[in-house]
């Protein structure tokens, strides 16, 4: 278990001996001295590992809904600089609802000799800010040690007292490229709390006992070898962990029930009850704004556009753990809000014109871990809106002022979200995009000169993920734009690069570029010139050969890409060799390219297309996938040969 912990104020858990149920610190006194000595690490645990957890003991006592005491003790040997984060810890807390009761970090050399000791008073404290949050109630206590030589062993012992929690969070048994020698986890909780746990990527079982009306669960693992994530894999699909929660909770003084998704939804509904409506006068104004629009869907489209044009996203996490949105009236007046506030405001706008919409909680981020149907727990980080039109459910991302109406994108698509309905929470799946939603269409005109240079004009039309990406590119500086396209498109480096002002209409983003090359020719020999007949690669992914792939390979979304390239040859030149036409197929995609030489125009035209029909490639299909990607790369590297006319 990594010593870098982001507790998020919700509560982790801890452990004692699985066999004796001793308290954590009683057993800690008997830690063998050899666990501080780097040389005693078994060789088998050094493979694929940058650090080794020599000993980890987590112990939590849930004293009642919303109240837990957590104790942590870890000893980690850092083998190289890739694991330097093991000597850094950041402990979130809230002054009203959580306390870091004690903290020690001790540094040892390879032989187990103590080098330095840090205490709670040495920790740096500041607001828990990130790149998007403007104001928050949450705070951080953090400290880090600079590693001077390897191996170095870091011991941490600390305790946290929480008086507010929804879930009891997760035991992350192992992190990437980290071996585990000994690790224990223990939780004591009331028999009436409705305690539940869920194994992920592990089958270990706890020892259970009951002491003084408290259920005690204890787990133990040992000698887990390091795990290196395969390229394109998602760590939540492979790393072992156990999630914990209980039915009864109390968060920021508000009691709740998590026995079902419905009951948690009722808690959220009650939390938002006093902030989800506009004033009667403002509702009348909204109805007047839309009274000439004939259909409900057209009204929703208009109001979504109104939101995008008039409101801006600002992350402000205040109040009940950042879970309750600002009032719709506040957003209407101030013209800003975070995902909760803007989504709540969108629901209020729609309610003003008698259109039903649902505030929806979701775990956002490309290919994020989905919520479990049979394990209600709070693993969410974002809010969107669901509008259930008859036979045509529409989803709205309210934090973006550029997202098309009814489109989500890889940030929130194809996963489970919790609708907050009149009857409580209901878990539903968001739509999955297809390759037709994520299109890249391009036209390239290249004019070669006799010396091997070239001028090129590029036009790209992007939808879905490509549209979103190119909005971001326009805000970059010119040299950053150039670097971006060279990197993502494997573009030949031009001597001159300029992006022209371009438009966005009906969900299609247009991008125009002008390029100049002093040397576009790859090789010149005698009267011949050899070219890769393109400005950029239509597809740039290749993957390594593996004897046996263990994990599925993830892309962010299915896509389709196409490019038509025309090349005007210099006067006095003609084609000697055209690259061969190719048609490649794979279980989840195709690549096709064709070439045509028009001697009358002295012009070469190529048409290329690439389709990826599914963003998740099963491990069983990896070898076929790898061979296909190699074949695409080879097809894109074929040479066009031109020569001086005789």
C-alpha cells in the first residue's frame, strides 16, 4: 500500500493480526528489526518493483455513523527514484470534522540506521487547492523527504479522527510497481451498522469475530510481487483492493442511509430540496424566453445554449463536504458555479418550462471505474443532467461552454450514473459513443518543388473527441500548437507553420493550417526523389509484441479518420513508383489506402481511412491487434518515387 494517501475526509481503515485480533500498536512493538534492513528483502520481491512495502498495518474503529478513528503504520523501502513519492504524504482534513491526531515519519539508511525523524509540527498546512478549485473548506497537511541514496526505508505512523464520513473507503492493497512483503487491515464496527465490503481483483477473505458488540474483520496479505501495468491497461482492472461501506452514515452532521441506491438518492434529494428552484418571477421570464419554441426538446436545446453562453464554470467546494450545490437563484444572479451548481441550475431552468430533468451523480474521467449495481457506495466525483424525453433520453454536460447539446464524450460516457429522481436514486448507464460520433476528416494539398521542398494546406474537420481537442489547441501559443501536431499526428516538422482562423458549426470544428518545408523529400538520388506522400500519419499507435497479454487495452473512444491528399509534382517530373493500395482488417477496425496518378494533371491523389469500432480491445485479441497496428504503420511508410522526365 502506497504511503501517499489522499483520504478525502471520508475515512480509510486499518489492521491487526488476523489471528489474534491484537490492537495495531500492540503488535507494532514486535516488528522484526530485519524489516528495516534493505538487504533482507527477498529477491523475488525486487522484480518489477520500485519500492517494497515491508510492513503495513491499518486499523480503524467505526464508533458510530460518521465517527471513526484510523491508525496507520507503514514501513516502505524505496529502491530507486521512481518511488520517491513513497517519502511524501498528504493528509486531507477538515477543521470541523477531522483531525490528524498524531504523525511521525522516520528515515532509515540501507542498513536500518535512523537518519532523520519528522513530527506533526514539521508538516506544511494549506488549503486543498487544485488547478480548478477556487475556494474549498478542505485542507492538507503534507511533508516530504528528499532521498539522497538508494535503498532508503521510510516509516510512517499516524492517526486520524473523523466525525464525518459517507464511506469507509478502500484498502488499496498494492500500487503499481510496488511489492508487498507483509500487509494487514482491520476494522471494528457496530453489528447494527450494516457493514459491507467488496473485493476487487483479489479473492482474499477476512477472519471475523465479535467483541463487545463490535464486529471485527481482519485481512492479511504477504509476498505480493510487483506489478507493472501493461501499456493501454487501466489499473482499476488489475490492482487488488477491497472497498468498504456501511448502511448508516452521518456526513457533516446530516444522517443518511446507504442500504440501497434508492436510499442514497433520497438523501441527496433532501440535501438539494431547498436550492433547486428559481423564483416565480424568474420562472415566468424563462417561460417567456421559450414561448415561441414549439417542442420540448427544442426548448431544452435553447436553454442549454443559454446556460453555455451566460454561465461559467468555477469550482467552489464549500459547505457539506462539497456535496450540496449552490442555489439555482445564486447561479442565476452570479453567473457562475461548479458542476453541482450548474447542473442544478440547468434542472431548474428546465423545470421552469415543465420539462422533467434529473440531477445525476457520476464518476468522471476517461475509462473510469464504474459504480457497482450490487454495492451502493459513494465513488462519484461529478454531476451531469439527464433529460428523459420519450424514446430519446438526452444527456447534458453543464460545465462546458462548447459541448454540443446531447453529447457527453469520453469524460462521462458508457458508465453508470445515479439519477436523483422523485423516488430516490436510480442507477442507469450513460450512452456509449460510436466511431461516427468521433470523426476526423481531412484534406491536404501539397505542392512539391524541384529541390525537394513543399508547401501544404491542411483542412481538418473534427467531431466529438477531436472537436474538443482542437478547441483546446486554439488557445495555445503558435510554437505550442506546432509541437502538439508534430506529437499527436507525427507531422513532418515544417519550417513555417500557421493555423488560420477557423469555425465551429453544428458540432463540427474546422481547423486550417498552412505549412512550408525547405525539405519535404526524404531521399534524393540521381534523378529520383523519394517521399512519404503525406504531411502526417492518419494513425500513430503501435504496441509491443507480448507473449501473453493479461489486460484489456483501452482507447478513450471509438473513432474514424479519413484523409484525402493531393500532391502536385514539380514541372519536369513524373511518377516512377506509386505505393501499393492496401486494405487491412482487424476484429475491431479497418485501414484502407489507395493511390491514383493523373498524368495529365501531373498529380497524385491518395485516399486513406482508419476505423476503430470499439475502444476496448480484449486481451485475447491483443496479438491480432498488435499485428494489425504494425501493418498500418508499414502501410503509412510506403514511399512515392518521382523522377525527372527523360
